[in-house]
C-alpha cells in the first residue's frame, strides 16, 4: 500500500519514525493511536488498511479537523486554500479562540468550517519584522510544506473508515476500545503512544497539557506482556528502567521544531527513542538496539 505523509507538520510529529514503527508492528488486526496529532504514523502504514482503526486527540481542533476531513472535505479544502491576508488571519484566529467542539463524545460531531479556518491559520505565519504574511513563511506556527489537492484527496480516502475520538488517551486503550471481545484468538492490536514529552523538555502544546508521559509509560508496562498487543511508546531517553522483554530503538529526526532554536545544537533529536513491548517484531531497521 502507498504510504502518505501529513498535510501539516506538527510539534512532535513522527513522520520520520513511521517506517521503523511499522517494522515493529507488522501487519495487525486493529490499530489504536491515542495521541494522533498530524496522523504521521497511521498515514505511514505500508500494509493494507486495517479492518479497524481508532485514533484520538485531546485537542478539539485536531479532532475536529480529522472528522471534518472525513465528513465534508470540500469545505475544509476551500477554506484552507483561501488567499492569505493579515486582516483575515486575525479575524479567523479570533473566531478559533472562542470555539470548541459542540459534542466531542459524538464521533459524527464536527464543524468543517472551523476545521478549514484552523488548518488555514496553522498553515500561514507572520514573519518577524515583515508586514506580509504568506504560506510557508519560516515564522512561528504549523506550516504547510507540501500541500496539493491530490495529496489532500488521497488523505480523504485513507481516513474514510478511521474513527476519530476526542478526549483523554485512556479512553481508547481499554479492552473495549481495543476490540478485545471482537478479535479472534491470535488477532493482534497495535497501540502507538506518543504523548507530550512533558514539562521541562521544551515541548509545549496548544492545550497546555502537562506531563502525562509517565502515566502512559505505566499503562504500557502493565499491558506489555499481553501477547495480543504490540505497543510502541515514543519519548526522550531518560534513563528509565527497561522492563524484561522490552527493547529501545533510536530513530532519526532532523530536529523538527527544535531546529528553530538557533542558539545551540538541538540535543533533543539525539534523545528520541521508541520503547517496544515484548511482542513487537524485533526486526526494525533501527540505528541502535539496546
Ligand atoms: C507528540 S503529539 C503527537 C504527534 C503525532 N504522533 C504526529 O505524528 O503528529 C501529542 C498529541 O497529544 C495530544 N494530547 C495531549 N494530551 C492528551 C491527552 N491527555 N489525551 C490525548 N491526547 C492528548 C496533543 O494535542 C498532541 O496532538
């Protein structure tokens, strides 16, 4: 299957890690991604589409975008590709600040108009000291690097059967959410956990979420020995104790948003790791195995 890449770069996006992550998962029967963001890992899946996939994000804007792309992609596209003007950008940002998803629990609930505004605002930037705004400026914000209608349409097709939840990550790793009752003997569920890396790591999210990486790790360790689960957790190397049967993979990043800091080398890119549960496939083309 052809892999896709996100239509917008995202803080902590895992586009470059996706090939290694899928070598660790292999072909599975269900895929769950509780911290979806720009969707880089689901989109980077080289295998045939899963029979069932569940993704989630706490951010109303992120969840709304993915639901809207499924429900009314044309509205999202029209708004997102509108010409830029700073007056319009400021007006749209004001609207976005006052908005939240009306009924996050309802998987059909979305607002394609607001999704288009959010993607538009995420894909333009105001360059410091420059009175003009333009797409792909090297300013602050999420920027559309490669954005074409063909790519957008492929994304719409890929997302058609993916369920998008909006809320806390724990609700989509329960046995019910993993479809433990539906999957037959030996059927596998892959769970990719990419939480905010935590206070003190220089990574901040628009929703101000705090340090949840440790509770994610606790859940992963508690469930890692389940033979029906393949779990990969992303994070920075922090000297944590490696439970029996787990492995660590180092993956290569170009530094992402950390590269915007010009003052010193971005050390964080060297700290990126994937922790892999005992039932993951041990054949990832990793640069380091511990
Ligand atoms: C590191 S980013 C994920 C990046 C994603 N893997 C990608 O490739 O784009 C973490 C995401 O978790 C979301 N998030 C923060 N706290 C959360 C929570 N408690 N439950 C679910 N999602 C959360 C943030 O909105 C953000 O989109």
